[in-house]
């Protein structure tokens, strides 16, 4: 270890920054956040520092650098464009036993400014010892995505009650178990759900009890998106890393499951036509069993839990049995498939509304308002409809939808195996059969689907000519 890690308290302590440009401004901003009394020395200041000085947030020494500027300061940052001047500042600092950082010059520096993740009072600092600051920043970005934003208010709460926690749990082992409960239990869940007052009351109640609080299980309904792991939200990724048990749909891609905590128990609860089928009641019982055992359970669903995902039924069951839960939305298939195929779901000239329809349930399929679905100037996004294309086409044509209405049928949307078939409604069943389109696939029907031929950018395009007068170029011109 060449550098000694150190977190410095600079509150009301004098610090000198030499330089008046953009780099100096970034350093000054960080020092001000730390509460330092900053003096900036430079012949002239850039617009940002000039405004900060005008508002009295920093002191300004105008003119060329003088060694006397270092008198009485705790540390120095040299942010000039002249290496000889930076070297002189570093040498003067060494003589006066000041800590000096020369921006982008570790050889002249006696301390490094790390890449910082700020979840005050939590701070995570990352240093490459000056060898590769860009890599340190990239690592910071990756780590930052894993840190729950609820940690900041949790630490602030723990800080306020630290004395009471130490008094209540004098034994170190008991205190550690309490902090584990504080992090993993209902207090953090309430903070994550933006209920700070309820979280504080929960903490106070736990400190008032005679026995140690016990961890209670909970369930997180997580939308995994359409399959591309890059489309997971940061909250979904954190949930996967915190899960003890993951109940996942069959269509969840292996790449998404690979992001989960390595020791999490993964249970497939697939529902796929013609294949393995897990009854919804069985899924409910599994959620209840693992949550009541005190585990953190992730119910991982393709797309979004509340768009044809039966997430509402699962929440009703959890609520009825007193199980804590939260919901992490995901990118639903209609949005992802449209985007990956270059199809705008709405367009000011051609589609003022979008309808999401499922063809999965035969009963609901027969009770759809086909006259409304066949109206023009709207986009239909049909989920789970590959096996019903014949009936879908027949009903839409019978209720007035034009046979030359464009469609885009996207198979395995957002995955490397994505295929996009284009054509017109009258030819839809035949073209789908000709190209052996298989589930999972999403159908986009409407004038906007014509843009797939020109704007498609991902996966294979099964490009067949459309007879519809609205072309992709026409859509682009209208936009």
C-alpha cells in the first residue's frame, strides 16, 4: 500500500486552490461541500469561480502565485496549466509541511483526491494511486449503482440514535445483530418507501422492547424487462444482490439471473403455453413460505409486474397475509420491442394513443371491444398473441381495420436472437407462419409500424415490402 487512506475533516479549516479555470472550479466545489474555508489564487478567474467569489463563498487572491499564500493553510491544490508553476507550489508546500495535490500529476502530489461516492454521511473513496483516474471513476460508477439511496437517511437516523443504541446494547454481539436488523429490516424498507417518520418510530419501538428485534421476511416484485440485462433498473439490480430467494418466470434470461447474488436460491416458476406450468396458487404459497421464514424474496417477472404480469394478484395475497412488500417496475415489452425495432408507439400525425392488449386468455380475448381496437390513428401492442394471429386478423378486418395497415412482429425482443417481421395486416398470419415466428413475440399494429423498415437497428430484419401508403420516410418527414 503506497498511499495511506485518510478522510479529512476540513470544516472551517483554510485551504488554498491555485488556479482560476474549470478544473480549479471543480476542486473548489468539492472543498466547499466539505465545509472548508477556501481561498482561490490566480491572475484571473473563469466565469464559475468569479460568480462564487462574488457571492462571498471563497476568498480571492488576485495576481501571480506567491509562496506566502501557503501560510496558515492546511492543504493546497495546484490546478494551473503550468507544470513548472505546479512544481514550485509542490516544493513550497513540502518545505512548509503542507499536503499538496497537483491535478493530474501524481509525481508532484503528496496526496491524491479520490473518486468519491457521496451518500453522506456514508462516503466511499476510490483511488488508483494516481495511475489511472479514469478507471477509478468508472469503478466508482459501477459501485455507485449498487448502493441503495436509502442508506443515506438510514445512516443519518443511526447517527442520531447511536448513543441510545450503545446504551441499549452494551454487548458488542447484540449491537451487531441490531445493526443487521436495522439494515435488513423494516426501518430500511420504510425509508426506501419514503416514510421517514414511520421508520424512526419503528426504530424507537425496537429500542424500547425487552428482547432483540427479529428479522422479518419481505417480498420485492421486480420487473426484469424484456430480456436484455442492460435494461434492468438500478433498483432491480440492487434487489437481485440482496435476495435470499428468487422466484423467477421461465422467460427470464440467464444473463439477468447471472446478476443475482451467487448464494441466492433460484426457483423457476415458469408459465409457458405447452410447457411447464406453475399454478398461481403455488407461487403465492412459495412467496408466503419464504417470507415467513424471514427471507428476502424477489419475485422476478419478465417486463413489468403490473403489465399482464399478475403482480396485482400477488400483492393482494401478500397484503392479506401481512407480508411487507415493494414493487420495482420494469421496462415492459411494448416499450422495449418498439424501441429496439425503431418504431415510435405514438406519432403526432398518425397515432395519438396506444392500447396494450393481451391475447393470452381465451375468455378475455373473446370479450375485447374489437370495434374500438380496429379504429385508426392508434397503435395496438398485442402481448402473447402468436398463437392467435389468425383470429386477431379476422376480427380486426371484420371490424373495419384496413388490410394494408402496417405491422411489426418482434420475436425475442431486445435479445441477440431478436427478429423483426414487417408487413401488412392482411398478410400477417401467412407471413408469421412463413418465417416460423415463435413466442415470445410482440405485435405492433398501426401506421407507425411502417417506420421499422427504415429505423430498425437491432437484430435481424425480415424486411418485406408494405403496401400501405404511409412509409417510414413519410413518418420521418412529418416528425
